[in-house]
């Protein structure tokens, strides 16, 4: 039996419809071999938020408990977190300011357009990606000086509290796999800012499972993302008041090379043509390509965690099909 995580005392603002389905992908199994289960976090059921709905339940929950009135966060122009945060802030009756790196584009990319349509204010830093989290803090301080009650959330929602959303997701998948009597060989998840993987690792450890989790790094070099995921895992476990996993559970592969991208695009087509499963090019097609490799080389069940990315997935298709 699994012990429920997180502790009930943690404030939570419901956004997602849970549990998300865990489904066997029989047609992909026929092509790729092995046993493949897909955790459908593209179906979390809040806007197009995908996995980000889980982090936001705890981030917004904390903000509501502290009576904050404006959520300040941000990311890149293609960030899936930005529109998810904008919608979640609205659902909780808060305003939202998004700090986006780079200069204002002539045409808003779809994710930013969606965020703005949710009423978010956009601020462009004119600077590079690394300065975004500092700019988010500055914007929050500016708003506080105006008498507002802002809450600053790091990009991607990857704070220890945000990661708790994925610790809860770990409990969810443990219950689903136990019901199926399946002990997975590996869980594969796309990793950007690290909170998703960290929460999963902390949650699995909290449930007493030392299952293998492979994070597929789409934006950061391995040394940087590995230490980041490890730090977030420990901080999340501390909130949960459970022991963290051992350091060697933090396993990542680099999917930033152009070859990885080319393979991902082929896998993306395969997923659509066999299962009608929609993947995006940045995150889920790359993590799915790694899951497909692991199916070929691993005995036992591979769980592919579909983290969403619906808006860019649809946008990338526009005009590309040969009819
Ligand atoms: C944000 C995101 C991830 C990765 O989540 P992190 O917590 O930032 O590592 C994976 N897949 C999709 C589609 C995302 O939007």
C-alpha cells in the first residue's frame, strides 16, 4: 500500500482533473516491441496546461493561502508555463504579470498570445534567458512597492513547492500501476527546468519506490540540469517530510543535439500515425524517442510520461501536412 503524498496540510488550488489516464499503447508496442504505458498528462484538463497544471495547483494554492493578488512569473517566448500560469491566476482571481526574455516580437507566438488572452501583462526583458528569474523577482519587488501583494514564481514553476505537484503525481501513478500489478522498468519524462522530474523522484521515494526515472533534457547541459534536479528533489522531499531518493536515482540524457531533434520528429509522426497521439517537437517528441529506444533495450514495462505541450504541437503541424 502506498502512503498518500503530499501531507494534507499543504494548500492546494484545484485545477486539474485527476487522475489522468494511464493507457497501454498497443499499436506502438506492435511497431516498437515491448510493453508501453502512456501517462496522459496532456489530459490534465485545465486549458492547455499539460503537466504544468500539477505544479500550479500548489503554487497557486500557496498564493491564495497568503492572499496574494498578482502572480509574477515568466519564461521564454515559447514557454508552456506562461499561458498555464496566466489561466491559473485568473481561475484563482489573481492578476498575472509575465516576464519574457528577449525583445517584444512583431507577432506574439501562440503561447504568449494565449497568455495575453487570459489577461496577463507581458514584460520583455530585452536580455537573455539566464536573467529571467532575477527579472521576475525585480518585477515582484516593483509591484510590492506599489502596494500590491505579488508572488514571484520561478520560470517553469520549478520551485520545491511546485515540484510537490509531481510528488502527488507519483502517488497517483504508483496506485495506477499497483492496480495493474505492474512494476515498471523505467519511467521516461521530458525535463526542462527540472521540477517535474524532481517531484516525481521525491514522490516515488516517499512512496518507498526506487523505480528508475530517466529525464530527457531538452534545454540544459547534463551537469547543470543534473545538479538542479537533485537540489529540487531534496528540497521537495524536505517539504514532504520523507527521505529523498539516493543521488544516483537522478538520471538524465541529453536530447539537445540536432540528431536527437531529427529522430524526435520521426517518432512524433509515428505516434500520430499509429495511436493518434499528439506530441510537440520541443519536449514530448524527444522524450518519446528516448522511451522508444528504452523499449528496444529494456526488459519490462516502459512508462512514457506525456507532459503536454499541446499548443506548440498543434502550431508545428499547421501547414506541414502534405494535403
Ligand atoms: C514544462 C514542460 C516539461 C518539463 O517540465 P520541467 O518541470 O520544466 O522540467 C515537459 N514537457 C512539457 C510539454 C512542458 O511544457
